[in-house]
């Protein structure tokens, strides 16, 4: 059994930020990572992916994006940034080591892994809220004669040139995948079951997240009331596009649903021009034909289910499940923050952008652990 003061589980953005902050605060730590390298989620994302938040607010503690990097870094630029971050902050993860069981014994956390067992006074879960793809399940999908995949397996629209492709969902990934399909010569459509909020990525050259930082100081409903007329002016009546607007605004969506509004990077324009067709939710699938909730049907060569991810930390950590509900709140307001030496980094989705929240979480967690060490 290997003992350390603090064990960090995960070596992507949250885990690396946590490790860097722990080191800067003089806290001994070990980082474990189930894959063979850092930033595996970013390496596996589709080729076209860019950060949807600008680089100024997407830095991790102690290192900025290089000035040569564009405002919205591409996937491979984020990977390179995280690799350099790991080297410059002297972070040395233990790779190919997956946490399989975590429990508290007396004053220590016992983390069993695929390789060895770790004993630590403090434990930081930094795997994030997007651990595993949600299972794809549509009525009749076993009869589908085309290619059906979760968006986690999608890489590039080049694989679907001249094909009719249905993207299920209308989140940020779904919209960017639909854009990529169109740009690479496919014929994309989108099945949108739920109401949505759409906001521009930039307004008059200013990143919308920078504006959100200011509006987030207002009460949620006031912030939404201020921004709502502008959204209607920019996008018009989205119902005419086949979409349904949420009954509440973007700020309330983040708090109530723990989901982010769509940051539009061109999908709405393509929809208006007819390059991306909009359908309601899927009723059932029959062969290559998809039947929709409004009675329409269409043949497709492929379906990409951009239906999101679920977490798996609740499966391996033996604690009161109320601890996980607490993660729907800003870390500063969490009831169980640091209780029994257990911390979660990067799970709350806020209006300031998730990477900014991760950077903030990591610093708060490291300072709290360092403070406890002083008081021992």
C-alpha cells in the first residue's frame, strides 16, 4: 500500500489544475490516471472541436495560453497546452492506474486501483462530470441499417461525405458536429426533442462569457431579463426554425438544469439557410428510416447521438449519496466541501465557463488542504 498526503484521481484539466495548486501550496500529492497520458478526453474529441470559451478565461493557474494561440484554441492546441502545463508544473501522474474502489477507514481514504492501493489523508476526485457516454437507446434502433454511434466516437465529417446524417441533440457538441458534417460535404439534420437556449459566442467582437462575468453579479432572473431581448434581436424567433425556446433564460438553465446553453458558432445561420434541417425527437427507427414525433420520416445513412455523458464516481466511492447532490452547487456554497478530507474538482457548471470554474475550484481546494495541515 502506497501512502501519500493527498491523492488526486484523474489527470485531465481538473486533475492537473489540482496537482499544480497543491504543489504550489506545499501539499504532497500523487495523481493517478487510468489512461497512458494526460488530457485523454481532449485527445479523443472530434477533430473540429475548439474551446467555446475564450483563452483569457480558460487558463489554468500559473500558466496562460501562448499569445500565438487564437482566441478560441483548437482541440490539439488545448492538448499541447496541457502537456506543457504538466511539464512546467512538474506534475508526474501515475498512468495506467484506474481507481476501482474508494472507502474511508478511520482517518484515511483507501483507494484501490487496477495496480495498487493508495492510502491518503485527503482525496480529490478530478474525473469531471463527463466520465462515460450515456447509452444510446432509440425504439427500433436494432433495425437501423446505417452507422449509429455516440458522439464520443465521432471524429470528422470526412467519414460521412455525401451521406444523410442525423445528429440527435442540440448541445454545443451536437451543433459543432452538424457544422463539421456540412463543411465536410455531408447532409446533416438534427433531431431536437427538448427546448433550448441559444446565445452568441461573441457580441460585437466581445466573448459572451466575458459579458456573462458581469451579468452573473446580478440576480439570475434579472440577468436573464436583461439579456433576453438581445438574444431575440440576434436570433429572431427560433420557433420558426423548428426549435422551442426554454421557458427560462440561460442563467437559470445553468442553475436549474446544470447544463450550458448553446454557444452558437454558426449553426443557426446554417439552419436558416436550409443547410441543416431540424426535426423533433425520434419516435422510432425502422430500417434506415427514422420516424419523428410529428409524423415526418426520413432515410439516413448514419445517426450520431450527441446525448451527453454521465458520471461514474458514485459507483466507486462509498459515501453518503447526498455528497453527490452537493456538487450541483458552487464549491463555495457546498455543504459538504472538504468533509472528511474529500473534495471534488470541476463538477459544477457555472456561467463563467467550466475551465474557469475548475481553476477556481483547484485553488480553493489546495488552500483548504494546506490550511488543515497547518492546523494539525
